[in-house]
C-alpha cells in the first residue's frame, strides 16, 4: 500500500469495536471512522460518526467527503437492505455481500435451498406460508422441533419446541406476527462452532475458529441471546472433524456461491453443529459474529486491514498467520436481557490492564462516564498463552469490578477446558 488508508466501519456493537481496533493497529491505516459507533470506542482512537447504519445516502456522502478508501459493513441489517449495491452504484469501494447474496442470512428458506442444491449437509426442513399446512406437517417431525422465522429476527426468530403443542403455538404466533413464512427443522444435537470465511469471489481465507455461548445463563440454560461470551481456539475440535468441515461445508459453499453467480465479496459466517453424522450447517450469516469477532481478530497476526484491502483491489489474499495465544471474552449484559433489559446503569472505570481489553457495545456517555444502554453492554476480553489462563485472567478482572444491574455468565470456556 502506498498511501495510508482512511476507513469507514458501519455498525455500533462490540464486533465493530473489535474490527475498528484491529484496523487502527495497522501501519497502513491513517484514520478509522465508525458510523454510528458508540461512546466507548472514542477512548481507543476511533472517530465515531453520527449517521445510522441504514442511512445509505449520508454514509456514502460521508465516504466521499472524507476520502474514505473503503467501507467495511459490520451488521446484517445494512447488508440485507442493500448497502453494498447502493455504494457500488455510487462507485464507492465497500466490503460486504450485495443484497441478493445477503439473502443467505435474510431468508432461512433461501439459505436452505442453496445448501440442498449444493449438497451441503444441513437439517431436514420444510417451509410454510400457511399455519394449517405447517401444523399438519408436524406429524413428519419428532420432538424437539425447531421453528424458525424466515426473515431477520436478531437472534429471536428461533424456537426449540419441546412438544407438538408448543410448536403449534409458535407457528401460529410467528405467522400472525407479520412473518410471511416459517421453516420447520429437524433438531440437531452436538457442539456448535462458528466459522468465518473471508470471501473474495473464488479466493478465500478462513479465520480462527470460535465457540459462542448463545443461552443467557450458565450451563446453556435460559433464553437464546445474541451471544454471551466466546473463545478461540477450540481445542476440543479434532483435526479430522475440522478438515471435514472444510471439505464438506466450506469448499462446497464457496464453489456454490461462484457456480450460482453470487459475486460474493464479504464475510461468510457458517454456524455449524458437529453431529454424530458429521458437521451440519445450522445457519449462514453474511457478516462476522458478535461476540466471536472480539476473540478471533486479536489472534490474527496478519494485518486485517491489508487482508480486506487486498480483496477490495482484487489481489490474492496471503495465507493468514494465526497467533498461538488464546483469547476468551465475557459479555456483560444488562439485567433483564434479552427480554427486558435495564438501561442507564453507571459503569465502573475500566483501568488499563495488561492482556485485557474492553470492547464496548451498548453504552452512552455523560460527564466523562459511561452508562449501560440496554442489551449487551460490553465484552471483557483476555489474550493469554493458554485458554485456561485467558479464562482465569478474564474472570479475575470482571469479578474484581463493581456492577449494578448487570450480569454475566460464569462458565465461558468451560466446554473447552473440561
Ligand atoms: P439461528 O438463528 O439459526 O442461528 O439459531 C439460533 C440458535 O438456535 C442456534 O445457535 C442453535 O443453538 C439453535 N438451533 C438453530 N437451528 C437448530 C437445529 N436445526 N437444531 C438444533 N439447534 C438449532
Ligand atoms: N454470535 C452469534 C451471531 O453473531 O450471530
């Protein structure tokens, strides 16, 4: 790269904070802007810009006025709504799939059809627009039954129904509440993994693997959330199973995208369950995971800004270099999250501590202090020589702080360290 880059990241969560920080560390980057960003980002040298992630016109105007070299899109809502198509029309460089390709996350039925077409292992499923038809098809499924809203639902569109009566109720509610179609799926059992692929057409690189903790409470109890903590690497996953994920899922997915003419330039997040019959896809997302990004990017030794810059300029990506250190992140959530999160709690001062970083998400600032603003507030992330030490360090730190109206899981990383 000859001149230093000005970059714009779209989004406002902990994921975007981690992305911005990793871009900011690059020797090749002059300025990192984040729109809309959050108040916690400012202390780490990120310039927040008060434009919402769905206001494409103002974002593009900002990119022109501030000589942004390229834009990286964090969240799915902007991608599904077509930010990439809009920026391309305005001849602005952007990394993220177009509106057509973003349906892989925006419609469960679209994604499942793609998997079936390309022989990618997934759950047995059927799609319905009518409540009566869905209910009569329940006879074909054994419990538990997975009921999914077809469209984007921010982690709230999936119910695991323990009985057919529960499934009936959920089907009725989803279709009555504006969802135009739903999917019934076979329930898969096994550990879940998050696999992120940087895709530039036919060229791709795989980021370090992570595991999220989707349920709100310890031992995977309680409601589904956006994710309560994550760690990377995942030592419990054997080399053989990982190789099978690559050959049976990653490669056919990338080949399928190319065969079908998706023109995919962005992240492909593959959510997997390792079943007794091998790995199966439970979902595609068209973006990085949150809170997985917070533990994946710190392990990347290759300059992430350069990886994306190569994609933008159609230069073949280099093999990624991964740090042997381990990273573990604990999400601090508002009391009541995910159903009724409490807002406005004063957060403690996070002093600088070696090996610990804070990725802010839902926070606001007043008189130089940060307050929680609902949902997932921040992640405490530790990078250490081993996963066990990362877990010890992250918990030592978070346990030493005084919080009101917040909670966090006490068992992040437990499955890897048993
Ligand atoms: P999704 O929004 O598709 O990622 O689903 C949210 C969560 O529901 C996943 O992370 C899984 O824990 C669970 N889930 C989704 N689909 C299935 C399935 N077919 N079998 C078992 N669990 C599932
Ligand atoms: N952590 C799960 C997700 O980003 O969808």
